[in-house]
């Protein structure tokens, strides 16, 4: 339901599950984030943490996407700290999502720091950084990034 955009139906199914596992939590958080419902995604992320469910990389990615969609930079920074504590910060997909989140929140300095600290960059890393500069109206740095 969530992937198809039927968020209310997905939440109804989720709320009526007798045993929620990391997959059901992840599907619901991802569904919210995918369809631009950042606040409910982050509320569910917090509830998942409170219930002691183990957080996987995919959960962090969805939570960061939710932060970026609503400009929740403080929540994004807290999640970034958790990612560092979990030793997931060197994963390229995590780095790319952090770059995107910081850029969407208007924090290009943090986005660039994550970009510079990534041990391995891929085309998505470069695209996220360039798009961040462009989105914030800094075409000079976008072009400079391309030239680097």
C-alpha cells in the first residue's frame, strides 16, 4: 500500500499488525518519506527507537529523506550522530543521503563536509552535491564542483 501511495491504508495495516518487525516499520517509514510525509515518518522513526527495534541502514536513509523533505535539520543532525555511532557513515548510500538532506535543509557547509569525508564517491554523490549548490542558487560552486 505504501509504495503505491495509499498511505492511510498502509498505516491502518501497520497499526493492526500483531507483531511488527524491522521490515514493517521500515516499509511504513519509507512510504511516508517517499510520498513527502516527513513529519509522520520522523514520528514513527522515534517510536521505533523507543520500542527498541534495531535500526538498519535503510531505516536511517528513509528518516534522512524525511528530514530533507521538511527541512528538519536538527533532527537530521541527531540522526547523523546516530549513524556515526553505528559506524555507518562511510557507506556511500548513507553519505549520499546525508549530502542530499543537508543540501535540502540549506546547510551546504555540512553537505560539503560529508562529501569531502566520503572515502568513496559515486555519481550520486557528485550529483547530490552539485544539485545542492544549484538548489541554493550557488551556480559558481556547482560548476566548480563539476570541474573538480
